[in-house]
C-alpha cells in the first residue's frame, strides 16, 4: 500500500511537472507570436 501510494504520488508529480513544462512552452510560443506581430 505504501509503495503503491508513493508511486502514484510520483506519477502525479510527473504529470504536474509535465503540464508546467507544456504551459511554459505554450507561453513562449504565444509571446513569440505576440512580439512577432
């Protein structure tokens, strides 16, 4: 049970970090398009 909950916590942390990275990439793309115009 402890190992299972620990792995699920790691899984959610990875998902959150990936979403942060995607959000940063999306923000960079939007900013570059905004300044390109």
